[in-house]
C-alpha cells in the first residue's frame, strides 16, 4: 500500500499517540491511522501537542509544522550528533 501525506489543519484537532498508530480526533470525527500508512505529517502550528509527542512522532515519520494557509514553517527532526 502506498504511504500518504497526513495534513492536519484544524486547530481543534487532538492527537493521541499509540504504539503502532496515531489517533486523531476533532469536533467532527475521530479516526486512527497506522504509522506504516503515513509518509509524512504536516501539523498546523495552532494544534496543541506536547514536545514529547512531537519527538515520538518524528522518530517514526517526517514531521513538518505548517501555518493556517498550509505553508511549511519548520521541520521537526531528531538531532543525531549534537554538540552540547
């Protein structure tokens, strides 16, 4: 099966991270998507997500932060060799 891009633009969206899938809920509907079907996630900057959740997601699939118009603002990625 082909991996798809997941674009979350509704600021009222809530994310719940599970071992094999991501649960997405908003006032209209609720659904779950397995990580094996996600190519990348584009997340609206207005969605409230903890940094730990962002880190866990970016370890599984590429995670991008977008604005309300869909323009890419940043990429969330794990730093491999960081000088402390």
